[in-house]
C-alpha cells in the first residue's frame, strides 16, 4: 500500500471529525458562550453549508493549481479556522470561524480523493479511494467520540484544538511525503453541474438530501435528544457515539456486498424504511440507555449503509460522469447537514427536544417515496440516455 494514501486519509479524518464532533459538545458551547443551543447549532450549519456550496466552485476555479499547493492551502485554512474557534470569545467569531473551516474542507476533500486515485495504477484506484475515504468514515467511529470525550474531560475548546492538531499533522505529511502530483484536466463548473438536468439523477440526489437532512437534524442535537439516556454525562455520550460510529462502519461495509447481490433498489428502500421507523420511535427509545444503544446501532447501520447503494445508483445512471455525480452526492449530503442545524434548531424551539426524531422521520419518509420515484424513472425505457443496471 502506498503510504501517501494514509496521509490523505489523515486529512480526511480531520475533516470528518470536524463535521461530526461539534454535535457532541454543543451543550458545552451553549453554556460557555451563554447562547441558546439552537444558535450554537449553527456551527454545524455554517461549516456544512460552506463545504457543500464551495466544493464544486473551488474545484472548477482552482483546477489549474498544483494539487499539493491546493491540499496544503486547504489544510492551512482548516487548521487556522479551528484555532480561531478554540480561542473565540464570542458566538459571532465562532460562527465565522466555522464558515472558514468549511472553506478549507472544500479545498482539501475533493482534491484528496482525486489525488489518491492519481497515485496508483488504474486497476488499484478503487482500493486507493477506499483508503482515502476510510479517513472520513473512521471519523464517525473514532474522531467524533474521542473529540466528545476530550470535551467532557477538559472542555469544548480542547476538542477544537484536537481537530486543529490532526489537521496540522496531515499538513506536515503532505509537505514531506507528497511530491510531484499531476494536475487534473480542468472541468468547468457548468460541466460539473450538467448532470442535474437528468431527472433520475436529480431525484436520486433529492433522496440523499431528504434522508440526510432527517438524520442529521437529530444528530446535530444528539446531546439534547439523548440527555435522558446519558444523564448529561459527556463520557456516556462519547460511548454512544463510538457505538454509533462502529455500527456506521459495519453498515457501510455490509451495504457494498448486499448491493452487489441484491441491487441498489432493495437496499435503498430497506435502509430508508428501517431508519424511518427507528427515528419515529426515538422519543421513547432515547429515554433510557438500554433502548438508546440499539436505536443508535440501527441508525448507524442503516443511515450510513445508504451511501453505497445511492452511489451505485448514480453510477449506473451515467457511468461516464461518475466522479461528478459522486461529488454532487457529497454536496447533497452536506447541504442536508447544513440545513439540519437550522431545522433542528427551530424544532427544539417550538417542540420538545425529545421529539426531534419524529421531525427527522418525516424527512426520511418523504425520501423513501422520492427514491422509489427515481427507480421508476430509471426503469423507463427512455428515462435516460444510458441504460442503468438491473435493480438500480
């Protein structure tokens, strides 16, 4: 295995940890800065929104930049933003720094995956991408729980220093280990967005947005939603997040085999239906540790298990546009994450915080019907220009 891939994975680990760890320390941020939790939750919104909206723009605008320079610039911005967050005395500066961190992530993440693929022969690209992306998925299993534990042990600012440190380590690795990296051919922003004109693609991306909005509007405020199970103890919450992350990793790996065997439609529909029911029951299952743990396992396995069949469906629609489609799918996820902070914040203002699962279930249920509409359009003989694989 090319060790340079581990450097890129380390950077993705920092990006992923920054995405997921804030939810675990929101109550501390709220108390420390003396602001409502709903306002503190916009830390997640601004980070995800800047990442989602700027990823395709930066990829097009900086297409001629040497990849090493773009990777280092992204990590430098990312680390600086997290240092500002750790030192910020007010919520305004905290929110501004989260916007800046998202910009750094938008510069690094797409470049890292493209770089990983370019470092190996074509027949090894799948494994190379898996290693780089494993940094992101492992953040759910290790980074977020560890950051939450650090926040409970010390405080939330220590968590942000931890994220900045991981990003700095990745930057040093890029500096020392990555040398000549070929610049990718330029792809205009118009070309990157062209697949949105394909109805099955648009419906599939809408499914991603709806489901992940529902999932993350609960995750963003998980400390509040599960406070009856954790007793307000950050260490217990860290343990639950670790369980959730391990389940997410298992679900993601299992989904690949199941999708190959049964096709994407069955796995998509089953995952969405199960997690919708799981969320509908959260007002009751989140009341105790004994029921919260299995609820989080189901959530992790089905929520993250949806990614593979969704990507499989997109690739089956237009194989030649696979890189662009997967980038748009990631954008749809992060737009959902960004909106989840706003929607969840409004929901806990209007309703009991323990009912957030019901709001999430509503979004996920709508996503189920949109997913089925996507399949029906894909199945039409003239539904798209490229014939999709059976079961897509």
